[in-house]
C-alpha cells in the first residue's frame, strides 16, 4: 500500500527544515550511487578484453543481473531488520553491480550519444524532481497511472521475447516513448512520496535508512529514464 500524501510538511517551518535536510541526504546518496555506477561502467568499458568477457559469458552476465534484482528485493523487504550501515553498503553494492552490467551499452551506442543521453536525463530529472518537491498538488493519480504503465512495459517486454516482431520500428518507438513518460511521472511522484515520509525524530538510524530507501527509488527512476532516452536518441555503433 502506498503511503498517503502528508500535507503537514508544508505547514511547519521546523518540519520544513527537517524535510529539507532529509531530502538533501536522499539526493546525496542517489548522486553517490549514480557516480559509482558511472565510474565503474566507464572503467569496464575502457577495457575491451574485460567487457567482452562479461558479454560472452552468459552465466556471469545473467548471474550479475539476478544478483542485482535480488539485492533490490532484499533491501526493500528487509530494510527494517538491518542497520543503517548494512543498508548503505547494500545500496552501494547494487550501484556497483549495475555499473558492471550497464557497461555493455558502450558496445551498442557511441560514447558521444551515451554522454548526451546522460546529461539530458540529468537535466530532465532535476526539473521533474524539483516539481515533485515543490508542488502542493497530490501526485497520487500520476503515480497510479505511471505504475500501471510500468506493468504494461514489463508485460510488453515479456511478450516481445516470444513475438519479436512486436519490437519492430513502430513498436520500439512507442515502447521507448511510453518508458520516458512513465519514469518521468514516477520521478515527480516518488520525490513527493519520499518528501512526505521524511522522519521528524532524532533517530539517526531511521534517518539514514529512510534516506537510503529514498535514494534507491530515485536512483532507479534516473537509471531507467536514462536507458529509455538512450534507446530513443542514441546513435548505434556501426
């Protein structure tokens, strides 16, 4: 069940200050995660032998993807049972593993188009997250719509495995456009939800774990938005 939107955060200067400090920590950890992912991806991409080893070894590649998925589920489901240090370590480990798997895109797209997609994503994400942070309008309906769209994307992806023609020129364009819209909406919505859930007590453990979970949500929004923008605008290597 999604938490309800808490309008009280706009009514108290003390609460507003606490929320601002909390969100600063969320953005800090999200940024650290993205930078870690980017540095690892670039480091691996610069070593042709290493990146081809990862791509050619299907057991290794899919094992990394399964490990990433497992980390996200474990962190999300078990955050209340672990301490802040473990939660932080797991988030950084996930970001690192994601850098390894994302490095393979350097074999598909040119470095220039990857850089362009990244900066486009950063600019768009900043604007969308700022909107989610400052707006007083409840973005719950946007979140619900985008969540349904996300499930639609997952279903379309699964079906395309059995019916590859679905990812033809038109289908691929529609899929990419819908993906951008979905994660653009989720960026604003998740920012608002994270803000509304900001803890106001003095428990540093609760603050850190909450910040890590918020950072993970926004990190996933950023990475997926980047991948869909790259899919739509990236120049493929010849």
